C-alpha cells in the first residue's frame, strides 16, 4: 500500500529520518569555486532544526510569518526554506511584507536590506556555514555566528498543520504534488526558491537533489556518472 503524502514539512523530515537517514539528500556544486557539499538526511534535518530554532528564538518568526529569502543556488538555500516551512512560516519574495530577510554576502543587498524595517539574517555562504570575516552593517545577524548555539532538535509550540501558505501564497498540499522528478536523483541548475518542486519532488519519494551553481557544461558527463543522476532539469542561466 502506498503511504499517504506527508501532511507537513516536519512530517516529511520525520519520514526521511526513519527510512534512510544516512543516504545523500542534498548535494551542492559550485564550479566557480570548486566547492562540493553533501548533506545526508540526518545532517539536513540537523541544519533545519538549528535554523528553525534560530528563526523562532532569536528572530521572533512564528507560524504565519513571512520570510524573504534572497539566496543563490547553495546547500543553505533548501536548509533555510525547510526551516521556514518547519516553523509554519511563508517563503516570500515581497520585501514590503516580510517579517525577516535572509540573504547572502553581496554587500549592496546587505546594506539595502539593513536600511529596511525587517531584521536581516545574512550568511557568508562559506563552507560549513562559516561566519563573515568583516563586520556587518548594524542590525544584521550573522548566520555563521548565531546558528551554532541552537539546539539539534526543534519542537514548535504552535506546530504547522499544512493549512499555511508556505511559498508565495501556495499551501503544503499544492507543493507536494507528484511530478517528473519524483523519486529521482535530480541534477538541476534551478534555484529551489524559484521552483520548490526541484527540491520537494525528489525528497517526497526517496529521491535526492544535486544543486549545480555556475555550471561548467564540460563537466556534465562527469557529474552524471559521479552522482548517479537519474533526471535533469538544466537551464542556461540561474533564475
């Protein structure tokens, strides 16, 4: 008998941890830096739990809050998206409606967001979530400093129930619809922020995702073989 679709993101994480916690879940390549990072189910869930606690305990995010996530293709992007969903908050691209901004290291964007009304959480996007080397604008929180003190487990006081808007007004039941990448090891150059299906379709059905930033197309065959890719969603330029 086919198991019913998970009712929330937390339910999905629980299923992953009960089934194959050690298998690769999110893999990330950046051909401009040579970086490769891989998160197993256990490691991914741990990062999501720590980030969820950071959002709730330090930044006052709760069920129904809106979080503007402005990150490139990176292993941290599905972590932050998962943490927002774990809390029952919404990933938005509307700055004027955001209760929090999560962004990368680009200085011009940091300063613009810092001048706005919402608190800002920024990541240097360095390996292992390392902190910024230089001081940040006043009021900007450094993900690489604050996440490490958070607990490895997250228990919400107001758990998500699946009815919340989680991505640009879309609810969980709409996000978990099956599709062409269900169950696959998907290689993609598409940012999950632009299309969450590249993350969720594989994860919902014992698959995994390989996120490829700044792709060197001459390496495509190597990646296909090395990562045992079974499906691809490649675009010329990152959204």
